[in-house]
């Protein structure tokens, strides 16, 4: 039986009632981000379905996975929402008066754009040795194909910085729709490329489509940025401005910290290249399935909370900051834990429904589902770590996440070595989950000491309760699925969809029943927002 938690009335009242305008603002931002991100993630899933149907699990997608490591990682790292450029821009620009914001953005854009142009040229020149370094165990044919795609996608390096700066300035200007919806353009470019040009360009169409999507993302944000008064394409070199130095000092460690994830990805693909052909592509397919819902929910939590953390960074506001940290972690658990339990229980039929057609067969589904199961178990730690990292950024401390990430690289290599020896490709996912768990624990403990103590009692009891409820709901979903498979079999898209719908519904019902005794104010707040969209007779 799950213990009932009765929160202090004041612990959530700052959101629920006294400042109603701020409450509506937070909910409004979360709604905008959720809808836009949902559309973008659905498009990303359709993109991956198109890739799977055209190329399956094999050499073509393996090569693209290796080629995408550096340019694509820079695109996600620097150009993505919640990346270091995005978070750093918000933390600094929000503190500036309007007349200083535009010159600051123009200077940073000039400096970062120039540096990344040089990096782009270097990447194109060193494509062959870099691919050999990333995938030393791949065949020469796969390495040659990967090097070709790498050169095509190298300009994503400079686009990534421009997009990340633009997203940060738009969020600082209270614009959330465009940054959240624009990744849809990248997915559409790849989908259109596969549909119309796959026969002409072959596997290279993946790289050309990815590059075209990056160009579109940058172009659409320029008018909005100008209209918001957040700078133009003017070249500016005001490097002596205090706010420019402050931003560079924050962006540097934050980018290095997040950039260490590139080495983490390299470590995973290094070990994947030692495994049979298909391991790298299976890793990519499974990551997208768990990152799609995680990306939607992470943006809903991180995007609205990042400005809040930044505004509460001064010591006199730390009691409120601690409450917001507790609140964001509980919301993370409410979203990630039940989703992870359900996804782990229904991994195989979910993979079959999404991917299994044409070149993607049942054996590929089994491999991807095994990876997905492991990723699903670690979903909470993946997002919770990001929440804590954003608190450090708000405190203008990018060094601590960097140090923890450096330690994490060692753990990642160690975990990959031992886990792949015992579990093959599944060990790659196990290593990622292990590193995220260790990093979250270390960062949380350091933050606890930095802030003079976090509210552990108010935090751990709901987290344990939510975890137990998620285990029960996952077990109920798995048992329901097995019963339906005995009754109806497991072949046929219609049968699989119906089984997923029924088993998923049972899982959610069990979670709702198990979580209700906790009486969480975060859950009440969420449900109160949902009820506003229902007819009055259901409220």
C-alpha cells in the first residue's frame, strides 16, 4: 500500500492561488510547448519510420548513424532547446534591459558563427579519419559511405550555433511556439527526400535531407527574432561588454559539459562497431522511440522552469528555489516513471507497430525492443539529471556539470565494455542508463550541499510512491498484453494496435488508482488544468 503524503499548504500555494496570473502563465507556456513539441516529435517518428521502411536495420543506416555523430550532435547540442546555448542565453538575456539585449545577441552570434565556420571547414577536411576513429570496427564500405554523408552534413555545425542562439533569444522574449515547432521542418525535409529522391541519391539522401532541414530551421527564426527586437544579422564585435563576457563565461563550461556527451556517444558507437552489423542502427531506432515522448515532456518541464530557476538564483530566494526543484522533480517522476513502466512492458508490440514493414523484419523488432526496454527503465534519471543541470546553469555554475560529465565518461566506457561483453547491443543501453543514474545522484548531492539542504522528506516519499505505482502499472500492462496475445495471437497491425490500446489503458488505470492515495499537489494542479477543457457536466 502506498503511503499518503499530505503536503504543507504553502509548498504549492505559490503556483495554485496567490499569484494566479503567474500560474496561468506557467500553464500556458507548458501547453504551447507541449503541443508544438508533440507535432515535432510525431514528425520525427514518421521520419524514422520512413528510414526504417526504406533502409531497414543494416549498413545504410549504420553508416548514417556514424556520420551523424559529430555534425548531428552539434546540431542537437548547440541548436536544440534546453541545450547550453539556449539555457545560457536565457539566463543572461533575461537580466538585461531591452536596449542591451540586441547588441549582446549580435555579438555572440558573430563570434560563435565565425568559430563554427572554421570548425565546419575542419570537419569536411578530416571526414575520413574521423569516421575511422568513430567506427573502427566497421567495414571499409560502411566507412566510405559514412564519410560521404559526414561531409554533406558538416555545415550543421555552424547552423547549430545560430539556431541555438536564436531559440534562446526567442524564449527570453517570451516566444515559445516557433522554437518548439521548428524541428518539424528537419523531419519533413528528410521524409520528402526519402519519398522523392531515394532512388536517385541512395543512402546519401539521408544526409542531404538532414542538412536541408537545418537550413530551414535557421531561416524561419530570423524574422521572429528581428520582430522581437533581439538582434539582426549585423556583424558586431563588442567583446568588452560585461554582459558578453558573462555569457561567454557561462556558455563555455556549459558547452564543454554538454559536449562531453559527444564523447559518450562516440564511446557507445565505438563498441557498437565491434558488434554485428545492425547494432548502431538498432540503437538509433530505439533511442527515437523513448526520446519522442521524453522530448515532449522534457520541454514541457524544462522550458517553463528554466526562467523560474534563473529568477530564484539569488540566496535570498533559495527557499523558493528549493520548492521549485522539488516540484519539478515530482512532475518529472509523474511523467517519466509510469511512461517508462508502460513502455518497458509493451516494448515489442510498440516497436512492431511503429517500424515493422518492408526492410524492417521481426528479428529487427526484437533487437530494438530489447534496447527500448532498458531505456524505458531509465527515463526518470535521464530527465531528472537534465532538471538538476538547469539549476546549476541558473546559478551560473557550468563547471560542476562539466566535472560530473567527465567522470561519467569513464563510467560509460567501463559500463559499455562489461555490459556489451555480457549482453551485446543491449549493454549499450544499460551503460547509458547507468551513467545517467550515477550523474543524477552526484549532481543532486552537490546541489543539496550548495543550497544548504534540499527538502528530502517532501521529495523522497512521493518519488518512492510514484515508483511503486509505476511498477504495478507496468506489471498490469504486461499481464494484460500476454493474456490478449493468448486470446488473439500477436500478428496483424490491427490486432497489435488493439492490444497496445487495451494494455496501455489498463496500465494507466492501475497507475491512477495506485497514485491517488499520495494526494500530490502537482497531480491536483495538472488535473485542474485538464478539467478546464472538459464540458461542465464532467468537471
